[in-house]
C-alpha cells in the first residue's frame, strides 16, 4: 500500500534534492572511510602474486613497503566520485521509483514492486556512473601506480593531458557491468529484507535507534549480495584502469583479453576484502541515508509496501 509519512510532505525539487544530498553524504562518507580496505583490495586484484596473504596480510605489506599513508591513496577521488555517484544513485532511485508509480498507478506498482525496484535502481545507476567513471579511473590509476601523480587534481590533469577524455571512460563498460547489477541487487535485497523486518516489527513501534539497527542489518545483507554479483566486473575494472591500452586496441578487445586471462576463479580475486568492504559500507549507507532523510524532513515520498 502507499503511505504518506508526513502530514505535509515535501515534493518536487525540495524533496528530491534532499534525497540526493542524503545519498551524496552517505556514499562519500562510507567509501571515504573504507579507502584503506579499497586500496588493499585493488592491490590484491592487480597483483595477486605479490599480495597473496589475504586482506590482513595485504594491510601489513602495504604499510611495510610504503608506509601507513599509502592506505589513503585515492582518498580525494573516492570522496568526490562517490559524492556525485551517491547523489545520482539515491536521488535518482527515488525519482525513478516515483515515476514508475505515476505511470503504473500505486496498486499496480505495489503488486510489481520488485520490477519497480529493479528498473529504478538500474536507471539511477546508469546516470550515476557517468558522473563516477572519470574519478574512479583516476583513483585506480593512483592506487595501482602510486608514483603516477600526487592526488586527485594532479592525476586527473595528467590523464587528461596525456591520454584525453576517452581514457576516463575506458572503463565505462566494466563499471556499468559492475555497478548496475550491484545496485539492482543492493536496493532490491534491502527493500525486501527491510520490508520483512518492518512487517514483523512495525516501524512506528520501534525507537529511532532500533530503526537504525534494522537498516544496518538489512544493508549488510544487501551488501553481501551486491558484492558477490558484481565482483567479476570489479576485478576487470581494476585491470582495465591500471594501464592504458595498446595503440589502436579497443575497449571491447581489452575486456575480452582480460576476461580470458582472469578466468572465473581469477575474477573473484579479492572477494574476501570486498565482502567486508561492501557489506560494511552498504549497511552504513542505508542507515545514514535514512537518518539524514529524517533529519531533513524528506519522509513524504510514496513508499511501496506489502498490503
């Protein structure tokens, strides 16, 4: 059923700008905080022969070889990229979900809410990835080649000067292949788990702290599902952004070559670190997102719930 969660709900730009801001904050904060885990995960994916001692061993190797500061490599593009991505992802998801409801009607949308969640999250992620891709390419280059440049601005400018705009989007295919299924799994699983939780324990009967715990738990499960679905593309994205392709080599041919080299087992390199990373950040993303929405009064949207 559709329920309005406030007597005078916000609408239009006022509402969706708040969704976008809440999404930007939750994604930039969580991804930024987990930059050290992402550094180790990326190193394991790109050089499994050297970083072959798992996540904890990888931390020790990076610190021993390069110092603790190396764990923050790529922090700038991570925060900037996921601020933009979070705004488009969460704001877009709410927007497209509402459009589906407007087109289908509340009753039909409720009956087909899984399809609505899937379509809304896929569309939102497509536009989010257009914003994210250049900054993600810069981050991976900085992590894989620490000597490449000093920070976001230097790395971004160097890629632009030496390789052109196209280099920022060489990984656009893999990032879509990774992020779209990831986001679809993330939102659908979260919606389903949280629906089950709040059906068993009605939200209005729970204290704010209990609601936050419920969002954390639902987000953790959603994060695990999303990580498993998207891991092969995440590994390919790290590989394709590590170094520029050979002259005249297309992105498609590079992807085919990388896929053949990796194989199924190789595509899941670093899955332990990524399960920890994605599970943790997804749990906190949904908890932070819900709390910021509440603080901003952005609770007037139409929600789909089981009648």
